[in-house]
C-alpha cells in the first residue's frame, strides 16, 4: 500500500518537477556564461541577470517540492497513524487497501480511506460522520475537494476531479453511519451542533 501510493504521488508531481527543471537548464545554458563573464553582445546585463535569477527561482521551487514530498511522505504518514493506533497492523492496512475500490486518486476500503494527497493516511471510515464537497477558485480554474468530516470535528480534504464526486458520494452512501451530500442543515450542524448531527445516523447505526 505504501509503495503503490508513493509511486502514484511521485508520478503526480514529476510533470511539475520536469517543467521547473527544464526551464533553468535552458535559461542558464543560454545566459549563464554571459552572467559569469559580466559581459554580453546582444542582451543587456540587467536582462541576463534577471533571466538567471528567474532560473534560480525555478530551481528553488524544484528543490522545495522534493523536500516536501520527502518530509511528508506516504510512509511517514502511515507510520504516524500506526503509532497512534497500536491495535492496527500494517498487514491489516495492506489487506484493506488491496480490496479497496479506486475512484480517481482516492481508494475507499471497507475500513479505511486512502489517498496520497491527504494530510492523513489512512482515514478511518468508522470516524467519518459527513461526506461533502467544497470548491476553491485558483485563478480561472475551479478546484474540487472531497471532504470527509470526522467525528472529532476535523475534516480530511483531498482534491478530486469533478466527475469523480458522484461516484465517491455513492461509495460512501453504502456505509450505514455516514451522511452524504451538501445539505446546508447537515453542514450547519457539523460546525455548530455535532451531537444533533450524530443522532441522525451515526449513533443509531
């Protein structure tokens, strides 16, 4: 499970790493020698230094992405979960993951939910109270999130494709204790009256 999610995670970030890596190579190969020599024939030195600074900026982004992936790796997240839940074994997680259903970048198992994009891996399905979605606007693009509202008031979010949301909702509707959908009343109770929300379905099942 850890190996598969780790591979998926790196495959997801490799295109960005390549873009941020290729740009500095092209720019520095063209302007680097002139910047080191302090003279150029066709470009002003201010432009050359500006291009080189931009190239270095992309290198910093590349390094930052790699560091983040290593410090927030799937393996470390799973280890944190296992340390917090000593009654759960890696074998149990692997078995549940192998039997899970993949919908986009989310794997829904009988006991746990997994995604390399989540801050916590895995998420205990027995602790999910409400499943809904949110959106964020990034420039001209709308990003969709699957939100798993947990019994302790925390929300596990993961960005997903819009067309995967109906499938994910139907998947969680199979669980007898989980409320699914963007019902305003449910949302209000989740944020302001958890006990009332738990009485609807979670406690009765």
